[in-house]
């Protein structure tokens, strides 16, 4: 039997890891985060070229998008919104996310998202029918990213050479 199979222990739990937010140069743990997803949406040009019957594709750009759910327990976003409304200036936000599961042998992956803009800013919430904590859902965009570290191969994985 081959050793090249996915071991459940090497998959990454979505509960393992953490996130940090930097607003105008001040960094803190993003403790109020409940969930976060970020992705690149590629812009792909599609064209049939002369002498070739298949449609060809080329990546010509990308857009950074994401979504998150936060517990309503911090006023940083409110302060950014007020500064924008009064002064016309929205602060610079970076978010660094680390996925690392101590059970996995693949290590960690860390990315930093730059020029993050939240599309929804929480201001106030009341609900007399709920005993649950207040959460806010928002989409966001980002203009750049940095890969700080990437996953490795599982320890049981063996590379297969091409023949």
C-alpha cells in the first residue's frame, strides 16, 4: 500500500490559527473575529487565436475579496468610520492571518492582506429576542497580499518522479 494518502491529522482545522489587525501602524490581535475568509478572484481574458481551434485563457489581473463575522465588542471600525465622515480620511488596515494546526505535519501558512476596506461598519445593534452574542457580517476588499510562510508537504508524502 502506498504511503501517499491524505492523513486526517494533516488537514488543517479551521479553529486553529489566529489573526492580527494593523490600523494606521498599530497592531493587535483580532480577538473579536468569529470567522474570516479571503480569496483572490482572477480576471481571465478569453480569446480564440488565428490557427487554433481551442479557446485560450490568460490571467490579466486579480481582485482581493473576502468576508468575515465579528463579535460586536470593539470600536475600532466605528472610529475609522467617524474619521472618514468628519475628515474624509479612512485609515490604513492590514490583516495578517495564520493557519496552523499543531496536529498537522504540513506546518503553517501566513498571509498579510493590505489596504483592507470593510464594506459594512457596525454601529449599533439591539435585539430583545436573542440571548446570543451580537455578531456583524461584512464583506471586504484588499489591494495587495504578502505570503509570509507557506505549507509544506506531509511527512508521509513521497514525490513521484516523472518518467
